[in-house]
């Protein structure tokens, strides 16, 4: 028999995680949030309360999928009201915060289990094959839960969580922002915005198949100083942010390509000198 589960926070992550746990044979015994939502979770559990302690006391496992800034205070409030069973497992799903923020739940085990996936709606998504970082006082149980829902567990130390989450931000929200900005510039010159998406897809495919070193292309690799200068001037007509973004990302390419011996040190220095000029 798998454990009973209570979920505090019926948003995007809580919904997909709860449905996956239900499908894996866990019993969802209670749901809590500030107000009743349209989450599909309510099709598998009718027991709802706006007071978390009323449902957390029913469960072997309590999952807090509230915003990061609220995790510690919500846990402390429930613990202060005696809302956790002795020996129960308390889990939060933040990628940036360690499991230690759940330490107010005295007599309980606690974990951080973070899915490496974008959740964009309340519609539950499959977690099959999704990577999850697992960190905390009962990592073995965390690994078992992740495997039960079809995920792939990655054990992580709490000291590495902020860097881990920062990297994920580069790959998700920052990448989205960059491509969105590219699309706005393409629209400005009358071209199909999807060109930005198509090239990004092609680049990611190339990296996956050939690796980083063999996937670099463009003016840095060619040491094409003239093109870099002209593109900076053109981007000045868009915005200061466009220029700053181009300079920063071009410098990053120069550093990496020098490190990988794609370009030599002398050429790298000459490119970096151009990128310093205003």
C-alpha cells in the first residue's frame, strides 16, 4: 500500500504532481489552497479546506506546492498548529530552496523534490521521463516517489541548489525572454517571427547530436569583426537593451570559443576589445 498524500497548493505543479501520484496508486486524501480552483485534482479528491492543517493531519506525505516565498511560513504555521503527523514526510517543490526550510516540522522527515519541467497551465502533464532533483533527510523515499510517477531522480546537495536553479532559469525563462525579444526584432523588419524558434530548435538539435564545440557558428567563430561592429550599430536603432544583450552574449561566445580552442587568444582579445567600445 502506498502512502496517503495531502497537497497544499492546487496550482500548476501541484495539479500535475497530484494527478501523477494518484495514477501511481497514492491516495490523495486532502487538498488545500487559498480558494478552490478549477484544478483537475478535485476530480480525484473532494476533501478540501482553506485551512491546511485540516487536511495535512490526514496524510503520511504532505506536499507544499505554494510559492517559494511562502513555503517556510506555511510549514511553520501548520507545524505550530499541530497539523503534521509524527514521522510524516513533508515535501516542497522549489528548485532554489533547500529542504531545511521545512525544519519547523519537528518529528517529521523533509525533502525537496523539484521537477525539471515547465508547467504552463492547470492541465496535468505527464511526468514520465522528467528529471527531478531530490534533496533532504529521506532521499531514498524521494527517489522511490519520483520513480513511481515515471520520473528520473537526481540527487543534489543543498549547497548546489541555487546554482542548479540559476542554470535552469537560463534554459527556461531566460531563453523564453531571449527568443521573445528576437521575435519582436524580426517583426520590426517584417519577417516571420517563427524564424527565431526554428533556428533555436536547429541549434539545440545540433548541440544534442554533435556537442557544444562543433555547434558554434557565426561571426565570432569566423573572427568577423566587421559584421559584429555593424550589427551593434544596427541594434542601437532598436534599444539600449538590444545592444547590451548582443554585447554580453557575444562576449560569452568569445570566452567559450577561446576556452574550447575554436579561436586563439589573440583573436579573442581583439574581439573583446571591439565589444568594449561604445
